[in-house]
C-alpha cells in the first residue's frame, strides 16, 4: 500500500491521528490560517501523495487530478463536494468521498441559531451593549419578529428548500416552535410526503407563504441562483432568508438590493457567493447576520468529520471501497482498474 496522504490544510487531530496510527506519512499544504493553499503547493502535494484529503476551500479540478496517474482517491473533509470535478475524477478512475451524516445535527442547530439571531436581533443587541449604549431599558428597544406564535398567536411558516438530511433535521426542530413546515425539493418529493408535519409546496408557493425560508440544497446547475431577484420578490416583505448551504444558491447582488429596499425583512448567511468575499453593500446592510461558514463547527463534529475523511482516505489507499464514496460507479471502470493495478 502506498503510504502517503497529502492533506491540503490542517484537519482536526482525530483525522491526523488515524492516519498516523495506520503508518501513513502525511504532508500538510497549509502555510497559515488565512492564506489559501497556493496552486503550486497543491500540485506538488497531489504529485507526492497516494491520496488527496481536501477541504471545500480547494478547487480539485481535472487538471489537478490528472497530475498523478497513481492518485488513488480524493477524500473531501465536508459533506458538500462541489469543489471537486467528480465527473473528471470518475473519467480518470479516481474515487471521491465525503463526510455525510456526521454534521447534520450541528448544521441544523446552527440554522436555528441564525434564524433566531436575525429574527430577534441578537447580534445587534450584543453590539449595542458592547458599545456602551445600554443606558436604560426600553419598551421599544430591539423589537424583532417572533418565531413561535408569540404575541400574535399566529403560527409561523418555515419553508425548507432542499430536503436532504440537513433540511429534514431543520424541519424536525420546527415542532418546538409550533411552526407549520413547507418543503420543496424535486429530488425528495416522496420523503417530504412521508414526513408528518411537513407539507410539499412548489417553489413559488413556498416563497410566497413562508415567514422564514431556509436553504439546504446541494450546489448544482439546477440550484445555482435558485434564489434570484424574482424569487426574492415572491417572498413576504416580513420574511427572512437563511442560507447555510452554498453561497451561489443565492444571487447575492439581488439579495443586497432586496435587503436595502426592505423587500424582505432580513437574512442570515453562513455562506457567500464568492466566499470569503462579500457582495458590495452586504456589509452595510443592518438587516443581515453574517457568519464565516461555521454551521458544522463544533469540536465534536469537526473532529468526527476529520476522522471520517481519514477513514475514507485509508480505504482509497488500500484500494478498498471507501465508506462514503460519492462516485461508486468508478469502481467498475477500466480506468480505476488500471490505476489500482499501477500500484498506486
Ligand atoms: C460544509 O459546508 C460541508 O459541506 O461540510
């Protein structure tokens, strides 16, 4: 078995420990916490390693994958893998894996943290106190929107777009807030219909009826800019948009215009269209809560994700089926057989 894994950036210790315990040599491409791994470092690492462990910050494209005819796999330390050209990997006979399931709860919890934060103005309240502006309690201070029926007694509607593991986990948590839940995901119609307490809605209906719209689809050609100016116009003026999925699902320039014009009440974003860059004007909007792509960032979850990525990497190295392979058809290809026969 080849015994070298190139890890693009320092993953949490449980992952590195697993690789070390298996006798694997690792090289880490990261230079510091704020600089993306330079392309030349990535290329060197891919040529050096038998397997690549990547993060969502590294574009793993066809040209990078083609650099090493003995590369035996790519283990992405994330559930999303839109940073990887999976079609190119499959054509080259390279299995690709991810870390599904592990981060479902942490991400669903954080979705609610953002939803509550923007509706109840938590960051504004914090900033107000820190700035020394809290001189006298006020009956009109920091008025926000209820998530539960609250003062109006009216149940609120949560619209879930993308009904995979995370979308469904977000929907389950809505019961505690006595919300009605609508869901839209053409790939999960049967699951939505089978879930008690969740009703299918076409996209336009969901947008028009929801008080909170929360986004959980994978980024694909179909979901890129799913929320554009037209979709934002469909939303209630009192509604909030939450995105913990992928930035490009939202047309961020259109969102800035909607926030500025108060065409929606607010938004909370954990991801950005050109991450980490922000669309012009976003930072100046006072009705948006911003987070640095941290929805799965709990100590336990990130540690377990790193361990899962390491387990996938070890399986790739051994020429075994990886527990979380995303292109399982690759194992039947001649390209894969040739690659593994080459000895990795
Ligand atoms: C985070 O965004 C992930 O895909 O794991």
